[in-house]
C-alpha cells in the first residue's frame, strides 16, 4: 500500500472506526450509501491491504477494527482531502436535482436514517407528531434494504434534504452559495412570543413558522464530514419542546446567499419547495434586519435560511432514541417514492 491513502481508503477507516467491529458486507453497504460504486471483492482486497499496513485487524467472526496505528492515521491524515470530498459531493448532488416544486415531480436529494424493524412503527407514529407543526408536510419514503447485515433487521427512512432547495434554484439558473450550517431558535407562532423574541420583518404561515435567531453557525472549514451530521451527533437540535408546547425549539438549518436581482423568483421557488416538501425558510434582503448567521450579506446578495424535513426528522428520531445511524447526504430519489407520513406504511417483509 502507498504511503498516502486515497479518499476511499480513508472512508473505509472512518467507517470501521464508527461501527467496529464491522464485516465486509456492511462496509459495502455503507460505502454505497456514500456514493461509491464498489463490489464486495474490492472491499475485501482493500481490507487485506489495510491489514498488511497495520491499520486494521481481524476480530474472528465479527469483522475488522482499527489498530492504534489506524486511529492515528485517521486522526491526523487527509483532513483537507475529506473536506473537499464533502464539498464535491454536495456540488454533485445539487447538480443532479431534477425536482420541480411547481409540478411536484423529479429527483430530490435525500437524508436517511436506519431504524430497527421492531421500532419502525413507533418511529412513524412519532413522526406524525411533527405533522401537527407548521413545518409540515412530512414526506417519507420507507424501504427495507434487501442486503444481509451483521445487525438485526432494520428499516430505512428517507426524507428530503435541505440541499434539494439549492438544486431547484440551480436548475432555474440561480447559483446559491452555501455559507454555513447552524442551529436556529424556531417558533411555530412568533406572534405569541413577540415580547421575548423580537423578530423584524414579515412572517407568513406559508414560511413554515419563524426562524427567530441563530444560536450557532459553522462554516465547515476544518470539518471532514457534513456539518449537519456534527450538529445532530452533538445533540444540538431540540425538537421535543415544540411538541410539548414549550416552544421555541432548536433546528438544524443551512444558509446560502443568492443574487439580489433574483430575489422575487427565489422567494417563489423557496415557498413552493417548502409547501411540497415541508420545513421552514427565511429569505432576507441585505437592508432588512436578521436573522442572519454571520452579519448582513453584501448589498448585492439576499440571505436564504432553510431548515428541511430531512435534518428535522433525523434530529428528532435521534433525540427520541430511535436510532444512532443516519446519513444526511444519502443520494437522489424520485419524488414519487415519498408518501405523507400519515399514510406511510412499512414494507410487507417487516
């Protein structure tokens, strides 16, 4: 094996670190979920090379785990390369979106979460609670992956990712530049708490509620994974207060800037996307007051914050203890594969 590992080898080390001990079958599945087209034989050969390099070792009957050398290599190596890979993946997925919110058809970017089959029905019931919020609708696609795994049976739930909106804008010739991901304080009815949470500007029920203010914003510099992953893993979102009537809650969002001359068109697109796919959005001109994550944008740019159902649903299911395995940038899926959560059903094999 060469002295310098490539992207795929670092991804293998990261997956082994996340799930160890893990077998080659599960590794193939996890790599495919991250956009790799790879065969089991290729993964086994790569694992053999990692073993020979002293980075991994076999646990009889269970799979691979990292050695201390492997942990050191993962900790110190290839940070900039991994960050670039995340950016490239976002760019690729954005460019592949064909979803049209006015027709409600086409392919959109998804986020996914794996739920143990024994908990899947309860998870769907819990998601129904979210549908009572202005953040609705809650579209979900339910699959039972037809692969062998080393774990108990599971169901995979898919939701629209926030990156879908960037793809829709791009398909209309609006090049939105992602700025940061972050946590915002959100309220379904800002008028009821106007004294505690002043919010400048017009808020419509069509927006999905109100983004009151940013509590944190991360640019992604120095991160080797999607920032939304980091925020969810750290337990930063807080959805339950919204459902218990103790609003506001804390949501994962991302912010992008777009040319001010396309403001009206972008507003219509964001509104139509939110209406069909759920979530909350806030579009501001630079002369308006916030919420802005990092100060007001330049005079030629508008600021668009979007909290999608994908990040919302995953954060909620993790918060409620249904799963600790998810992917915020899973891939593309046809809109026709999604159902409203109220009528979604489990696969017949479950």
